[in-house]
C-alpha cells in the first residue's frame, strides 16, 4: 500500500498550488480520503475530507472558499487545489485513506511553504 503526495513547493502569499496524492495497493475508490497538515511546532490539523464517490466534501473553516478537494477514482488520485495561500498555510501536507473496519493509510507528506 502506498500513498505518495506531490505538488508542494514554495509559493508567494496569494498564490496557488495543487497537491496530488497517488494511491496504490488498495481499492482507492472504496476509501474515504482526507488531507491533513502539520505546521512547524504544531500538531496535526485536519484540512478536508471527500467521500469515496467524490460527491461529498468537507473543509475546516479556515480553508473554506480557498481549498478544493477532489478525486479521480479512475486514476487512483486525490487532489487538493489551494488558492489565496497565506503564510499560515505553511505546513507539511499529508493525505490519508480511511475506511470503517480497516486500518488507515498515510502518505509521507509534501511541504508547502508560503512566503514572499
């Protein structure tokens, strides 16, 4: 089982990035997917969820209107489109796969740095 995040990098405040999470080794389309992040010196913070079919999405209040989660089950890939980025969005971003009755899977993370 593997979850591999990509797309992070350095971006100026107000800029945009799209993160990807490529999944393999499990039935991606049957899993609820999530994005989390961890800023330097802080705990893990939930960012967004999407259900297995992609029809329902959920966001932390501070991300609403700026971040969009999506998935392509044919490509086994999860996405997070981030816009209007702020310095406080600087963090290591992780994707996670969750399904009731099964263990969770986590990726290794991709770094997002928002700075001028």
